C-alpha cells in the first residue's frame, strides 16, 4: 500500500480557482511535513502532474493553469527529494508561492488590444494594401503548387468566409430544428417500407440569404479584410443553402444574393474559391452541409436521431457542448450511413432505390448534389474573380472498407461504440458503451438508448438490415450479424445475402 499522506487541507470555497487549489495543496503538504519520499514520490508527483495537465490543462489550457500545475508538482518533487533539507523546503515554498500568485499576476501582464484600427477603411484611404488577388485563368496547377502565368509558385492569402454560413440565417447550432413535418407534408410518404423521392420535407429554415453577412454590410467587411491583406476567400456554400426546400427545388433568392456578394468582392480585388462545405453530413447529424430531405429519403426520422444515439448534436446534448465532440459523429450511425450510401451505395446497398424509376440511392444523392453545384456554377460563370471550385469539404468514407463491424474506431470521444452496436441502437435496442473525454481518456461506461427509440421512421426497417448486413433470428428474434465484413471491397457482395427487412 502507498505510504500514508497527511490529511487534506480544509475544503475551499466554490470561487477558488484550480491553480490556487493546486498550490494550496502543495503548501498544506509543506506545513504537514509529509510527502512520499524518494524515487517513488517523484514518480507519483510526475504521474499526478501528467494527469492534471491532461485532465484539466487540455480542457482549460491557460498560462496560469500551466504555471500553477507545474509549480505545485515541482514543490511536491522537492519535498520528496529532501524532506529535511532546508534548501529544498525553501525552494518548495518559492514554487508554491509562484503557483498562488500566477493566477492573479499573469492575466495582468497580458497585452490588451485597443479598438483602434478595427473601423471600416475606405478602399482608397491610403492604408497599406496587398496586391490584387489572381483572377480566373491566372493560375495553373503543377504538382502541389498553384503557378501564375510566369511559372511562379503562388500562395494565396485568404480566409474562410465564414463559419456562420453553415447555418441558415437566424439559426443557432443549439436551436431546435428537428420538428416532424405535419401529416399533410410529402415527408409522411416516407413512413412506408420503401422510402421514395416523396420523402422530401420542407422543415428546414427557409433561407441562407444574409450568410455570411447582409448585403448592406458588404463594404464594411470587404474593406476591412482587404486592408488586412486577405485577398482570397474560401467561400462556404452548403448543399442545404442551395436545395433545402426539396429535391430539385433551388433557392433562387439565395443564388442571386451569392452572386451579388461575389461581385462586390471582385470590386475589392478579392478572388473567390467556392467551398461545397459539410461537416459530418448535415445539421441533423451534428454538423452542417446536406439538406434534411436526404436523411428523409433513406428513412431516418430526424427528430429521433439524437435520442436513439445515431448522432450527438448540440441541440440534443445542450450546453456546454464538449469540445471536439462533433467529429465523433463520423463513427455514428447517421453520418456513417449517409456517407456510405453517397459514395458506395451501389456496392453496399444495391437493393436500396428511390422513386418510380428505381434509382439507386448513391446515384440519387450524387445526382442531386452535382446538380445543385452546377446551378451555383451557372449563376457565377460570369464573375471573373471566381477562380475555382472545391469538390467536397472533408469527405468521409463512412463504413466503406471497414474490416469488422464489431471493432471500434480509433477516434474516442464521448460514448464510443462499434458499428454493430450503432445499428442495434438505431433499431431501438439499448447498448452499453465505453465513454471517453479528451484527449481520449477512458471514463467508464454509459448505457445508451434506454427508452428504446428507433432512429428510423415508423414502418421503415434499418437500411443495413434491408441490405443483408444483419437480421433478427426468426425463432428467437435476437439480432444476428450476418456479414461482419460486408463493407470490405471483397466482403459481403454489397447486399448479396438478401436481407428481407420484414
């Protein structure tokens, strides 16, 4: 058993900061004259330091936290090295005092910015100016480089415009936009065993006009960014912004707004790179990008996605939303399913079709995606400062290539499960999963979907059950994984096992 330590100091008030608690704890050990001696004490001190930095420094990493944590650990190590040494005890006192003073002194030493220089600068105000950016046709590619007409490598000076463009005007990421369409909506047609193109709904907020800023503020933002030397915009345009109302229904008002912003940027010598942006597929799966009707079309009930464990969303989880939680949705049912169908639906779900012409789900999704950005290109083809298009921000392979559906992914944040568990939760079956916090620290287990909520619409089977990946045993009604390597290139033949999904 470890050596006996002196009793802890009296409890501190709720207002006490972490750095203060750490250093006061060190002083308490100093006063009590006790610490773990020798090499073992040093190792325990270092272990405690690492745990404090990982457990607290990462989630609340400030200079004062780092100084206080380090000072407290050095104090403990000094006491371990020389319990009876006057020099060691004096140094320990010094470091304990440093840890106590740091939280109050360091913030006072931080440089504070004045508001001067943040006003709108007229284009011809005499302010320092970067050269105009390149226009369409000025660049060619060579390996990893852009090159200009003279063959020189070009590094574009730019900025993303802008994070707010991921959400409709007047919408926050924690807002409730998962309401179910009324009975008269075409989306109710999806509550059948075979989803159809009529699964589109118009629940999405109506417009992205005003993202990233209202037209009335264009000169203010553009002149400021231009004066800072930012002459290229990676301009965020989500699929939802263009086609949120339903398949083939384009928001012409938004497209006209987009053209006006791009044209105004050209007046300031700013070039535009169109970014078809997405993060973990859509707003309903923890990010942004695709319209809601894409989820409707494959049979998801967006109002149940969070409760079933198919995604972790800001509006479902609430505040404070854990830092860097959103990427974990890449390994959850909703996002993983949508990307698999988008990129490889023909192989892994060949029997999943949409509409009277039986279009495979991959072709259905991709056709609408391409058509939406073709519409953007048609609107902007006359703007010479539009220098190019990206293909898709941060695409994900979904389940494609996954070796074993019972093996977890490497990214561990929040509740962490394998794909087989994800499919079972989507079917409304409670699962016990591991739980992690940053940076991938195991914190125990969590029981998910205790209420048995299905991610799918009533009457719509799990799409992977229909594709033959799993089914219920007809005699015991226990779920059975029929094809654990279904998503390997040489795996289950893309649904060839013929799941009935009844």
